[in-house]
C-alpha cells in the first residue's frame, strides 16, 4: 500500500485544477472566478459571465457589441471605483469621478490596471524617457559617474530650472539671531527655451494692424475683440483711439511687453499684461494640436517654432551637457535609439552603481522586447500613436513584482505588423504566468488563438448586441455558429487582376525621421498599401514626405475636436437637414431643434445630465429630471416629423435613421445621403446623438472618412482603417475602398492587416527593420509578386496568410 502511494502520480501538483473547478482544500481557494451578474451598462442586456482568474480571457465581437462596456465600463470601472473609495475624502477630490456601473453583482474583483490606447499627455516637456522613469535612472547615473560632477540628479533634468536666492534669515530659537544666507539649486533646464527644445518667434503683423486703433479692432488675435474685456484692459493702459503706428516707443513697449500687474477698469480689479506674454501663456504654452481649429490656424499663421539655438534642441543647460560618461553626455544618450542605448548601458562596468545599471538595462530591454526599440528617450510622448502609447504604458508593468492583478488591454496589437504580434502575445502570456488575470479586447485571430477563455458578444452592434453569444475555449468558438466563430479562419485571396495606375505621386529624397533619402513613385488611381514593421518609416513617408499642394486628404485616428455636446449628427452636418425638415413640417424655426440653441432644456442647458460639484468629494452626474435626458424643452418634443420627435430621431442608430429618412413621409434626401456614407464606413450601429468623446480611434477615423466621402476625386491617406474592426467587417471595408477607387479617388492605406494587403493593387514595403534598421523601401510591386518573392518579413507573413507554400 505504501509502495503504491509513493509511485502514484500527484495530479493536484502537476495539473492545476480547471479554473471552473477550483480546489476546495481551503476556503480562500474558492474565489477563483470573477462573477458578473446582470450587467446593463450602455447596450449590455442583463449579461452574466464567469471569468477565470490567473488566466488570459479574450473578448470578441463586432464593433459596438458591448465588449468595452463589459470589460472597461463594468469590471475595470467598479474595481477602480472601489479602490478610490479607500482613500480619504481629500484625496478623492483630486481623482476622476467614477459612478457605480449598472450591474447587479460583481464578485471576485481584484485590482484592475487599465492599459488603454489613450494618447499620452501632450505636454511639451513630456518625453518617452520621463513617462517611463528611464530618464530618472539616467539622471541618477550621471549624478554618480558624470565628469565633471555638477550636482544632484536635478542638475540633469530639463524640467528643473536653476534657482539662486540670497537674503536674511532669522532663527527664533533662544535668542533670535539674523544671519545672511544664500540658497542655490542647480537644475538642468535650458534657460532660453525653458526645457521645450524650441523657441517661438511671433510675426507682429499677424497679431495686430498698425494702421488701426485698439477701439477700431487693431488686435487680430482670436478672442481679443475691441469691445470685449481684452480691448478695455489694453485701452486702460495705452491710448485706445490712436493708431498703433502712432504709439510712442514707451507705449509700444508697454502694449507688447508690459509686465503683469493689477489695474482697475470700470471699478473692477483686473490683471494687465503685455500682448506678447499673454499670447505666449494662453496659446504657446499648450500643445498646438490640442487647440481649437480656428486658434490652431492662427498659431500656425502667426508663430514660427525653431530649434533653440542655445541648447540645439536638447532642452538641457550648458552645464548638464558638459558632464559626460565615457565621452557621451545625457543628451547624446537620450537621442540614441533605445536598442543602441541598451547596448551602451550593458557596456558600463561600475560596481558602485551595479543595481542601478541592472534596473536601467531591464527597462531598456523591455522597450526592445515590446517592439519599441526604435524609439529614443527624447521622443515627445504626444507624438506616439495610440498603439505605441499603450505599449509604453506596458513597460512599467513588465518588471512589476505585483501579482494577482487584473490587467485590462484594449486591442494591444493595434499598429503591429504580423511579425510583432507574436512578441506581444508572449508578453501577455508572461503577465498571466506571473499569476495575473489578463483581460483583452481584441479582433486579431492571432491573439484570440492564445486565449485560455473566450467571451464572444453580439450578435450585432448597438441595440442588436449586448448579449453573450459564446463563452468557452477557442476551439469551442471556432466550432460555434457565432459571427466571430464563422469568420475566425477567414482568409482573403489575392486579386486575380489589379488596376492600372492613372498617374504617379513622386516623392524624392524623403529623409523625415529615419527615412534614408527615399525616392518612390506612388501610383494614383489605384489602391496602394504601405506596410512594414512598426517603426520602419511608413508614417514618416506618407505624413511627413508627401509634397505640399498634392491635394492629399489625411484621415487619421487623432481626436476629433468637440465637447461632450458634439455627436455624429452635428459633426457630419447631418443635423442641419434634419432640423430644417422638422422646422418646415411644423412651421417653426430650425433653432428650436438644437439642444445647443433655442430648444435646449432650461434645467440642464441641453446637456441631458446635471453635473454636481461636491468640492473635495468626487463630483457626480445625474440624468436631468426635467427632460429625462432628452436634452430638449418639453414644448419642442410636441413637434413631430414622420411620427417621431427630435429626441427620438437622435436616439436612432445610423441604420435605423437611414431607413427612416430614406422613404415615406420622412424622406429627406440630404440626410439620407449622409447616413448612407456613415453606414458604408461600418458605423451603422452608432446612435446619432452619441457623444464624440465616447468614440474609439477607429470609429473617429471612419467618421472623418464618411465626411470626406462627399467630395469626389482627390487622394486619401488612411492610417490603419482596420483598427477596431471585427473580422466580418473587414470585408465591408475592402468593398468601401474599392468603391472609393472606382469613383476616381486615389487611396493610400498604411496598414498591417494581411486581408487589406492581399486586396491591394500595389504594395510599398518599408524596412527591413525598425528605427535606423529601417527607412528603406524593400519592395514595390503587386501583392502576387510580394508573395512569390517572399523576400521580406511582410512577404513571408502574407504568403502564409493566403496559404501559399
């Protein structure tokens, strides 16, 4: 008996129990599931799921099916809300407002860390190095080893200015004694550009008209009207009725560069400041791309940004640049490609800082491992794409010693070449194998394939989705009859014939970023796909090298300017014909049917919700009781068109509205044309009144594309239009691209999806690697030729995709 016991295998040690059948040996082991019951957030329809902990779960389904509502809006949101509630009321006052998700039961939650695709802060002083603490470790390294020694780590920081002060100090202890003292702090900030790396020069002719007086509208800066507060403030210090050209030298100096001080205007205390410093504070201290369109146009017209002549764009003071380790200063190292910098760090042999070098090397190696070795630490974080930003955020978690954490990812393969997706999969599995729960929203079959557990939502989008169609293994999904299951093994075939180009767009000597004097002729009148591994130079070629005046319309995934009041109906101009149709049918003015104008609910001012600021406590938003979230005054809703009021129309999905305005008494051709374009780009599930702030990057891009489709001809540049698209929707996108080309539009697509490559008429492949290993064109030709040659990484993956041996 004892012999048998010794030779018997130990299944409980070698084969851990299935997550759905946890071991009951200890009461704590029974909590191996995250249980969600009755989730109704957004379009979810009483969803209940059980997710295994310490496993990789992938959420699939068409765009708008409810994946993000379940993962981000329910599970992650409740986890973060409960963690925030553990802090004091004072601390909570500085945290984002989080309301409880609409769900009956949530059990087994762990701390959630969200790694999404939100662009990193566009602060001009934020770089890849500052965002990942790599710069902090480099600064410590130079403060220990740099020669000559200039001070603490702050002496190497471009965010810390040097400070000097002297004066009398009285110490009240025993007999008070006054002593003279001097205080100094050595910072690394370049005093000329204040750590920005560039200086601005303002064209005075663009900000005022010398021939006019202030009261006559001399100032041409947006928002600085003569009859507004700015006009009155300036007129209180310098003559308001005299042309600026007639100002004395002192008056001109005061008008342009006057120091900030308190003045009294019409009995009100206000702050006066010269026009130039006021413009610098209000416009130039912000990211240009984050400004409103008309303000951005003014800045681009009136201001020229040039590299700082004192620091040559390094942002650092002369003293910080003079301190070196092995002949290199900190600016040289930050400008290096990270893969090269990792090699430099490994080459240092200094026992006194060995732990610091090991930590820095690990961080830099993580960049390389995650496919971002082509970046440099001085790259401004605001210039990173959504996919790059997400991977930079991942770096700080790879070496984390935390376990039993829930990591939530939003399409982590966005912007990745098929060659790089395998590396991303390895990283997701490593996070799981450390004992973490990994939840991934994803469309790529390569990532779905590595899942331990799959939750498929659908069956459709918007109101047609919000239910769990399948829950189980990947093999079970493949065998299921769900939309995702049927399309999981879809493969696009190479086209039998390709279109002939009607012209060429020549690019000569392109050298933006890592491009190496590239000469290329991009065919026009056809579908061109530009591809290559991440960091190979694709965006530099199409966004930074196409000559001005080529008539190119760039449709990217950048944020759409607008408040939470903006929606697809207002952005596309769809609301104008709808308002006019309502006004004509009811004999009233169109402004009544605008929630931002005459028809707005007086209680919430047309917002639909009322925001309550609770001081230090987290503020809350609640549905307006008077209009019940409909945003309009009650009398406006008495007016109908086609049997619907304006709030019911805005609640419709694009697909419903297309049918509603396409026929019958509500037929409105102008509105129907816009709706048809929205449906063509795969946004049929969006509701007309959905706030633009809730759209994903892929949805924003397709919304922009729909607005541009009204114009015929031209050249469109699309940046990864398959982002956020379900496998079943890619076919619809290919049909749309074909229709655009057939209508006379030249379409250039930056893309990694093999289905789009296979469907192209012409492929331009950049590489062979990333960063300084890329920047060259390694293939030009048809997809069939690329597959036949298999000479590049793209060619090999495309050949595998289409089944060519």
